[in-house]
C-alpha cells in the first residue's frame, strides 16, 4: 500500500528526515509520535505523495511517487483519506456540502452517494448538523466533519494529523473510537499525535504499532500495543 524505502527529506537547506523505511500493511494501525518540529506532518505528506523524498523511494500502491503523473496522483488521493491538523472548510457552504466536496469534484455525487453521505454524517454524530455552516461548529464537530470528508470516497488508508489536538478528552475518545471502527472495516490507519494518553487508551481497543520520529530517524517506540 504505502512503502517508504530509506527515504530522506531536506527542507530549507537542512535534512529534516533521514534513512526512513516503513511499510504500511493493509488493515494495520499505527501511531506516529515525536516532539513538535520533528517532522510528523512532513512524514505524512510523504506518505500521500504531496511531497517527494529527496533520497530513497516512496511507493504508493505499487507506484513510485517520482514516476506518477497528475492523473496517477488524483487516483491515489481517492485511495488515501487525510485528516489535516488545521482542517479548512468553505465557510459559505453547509457541513453536508463541505463533506461531499470530494464527491462533487470527482463527479461522483449521485443519488446513491448522497444517501451514503447522510449515513456517514450520522455515523460521525453530525446528522443533526448537516445544514450548519462551519463557523457554527465546535472544535470537536469540525474534527468529525474533517474525518467524514476524509473517508467519503471510501479510501483504503486514513492518515490523521493530530486529529485530537484541539478537542477535550471526551471528544478525543470519540474520535479515536471512530478511527478504530474504520480499522475494523479493514482500513489502514496512521495517526500522528503527541498525546501519549490517547495512545495508552487505544490499547484497550486495537492492536497498534507506535512509531517515533527522533533525530530525523523513525524508531519503533517500545512494544506494540
């Protein structure tokens, strides 16, 4: 699915990541930790092809990122859902339309997909907020809307960048449970987080591997959960 082979990434004249190798197997669950500025967000961008490694090889679904054209990237993005740290919405559109944007852009906004959208909004607990505008949402509601938008295209992989960074503990638990449910559906999950309490809480729900970025390298942080 996603395979990084001895990759490095240089930014601003300095090496941010170095000698990193990782294979995300289908149905696996990973946490990615590390101090602020260690390169967690950059690592995720390498995983979904927004960035190209300056050394080594990044393979997405069997294709080398360096050899992918614009259409290849578009198809790959449908297979990888991303929950960004700073989730952005179109403030003049209601929540339902924001979540459905990937369908609209890809021309897949059929009646069946609209029915799926209603079900998805209910699943993340936003069925009653479908008509609300983004500025009216709480932090937790915004994160759940971002997660719904990330999975609207039924991706095989979900990458989440600090999805619980701006919400309280109760909402963090709810978001974690949604991601665990996605994993049980067969999705591969990678969560970048600095919240060790969230990782500890996950061990009661899912078998996960904890990775840590330190000194530009990727390390296995202790035993698997």
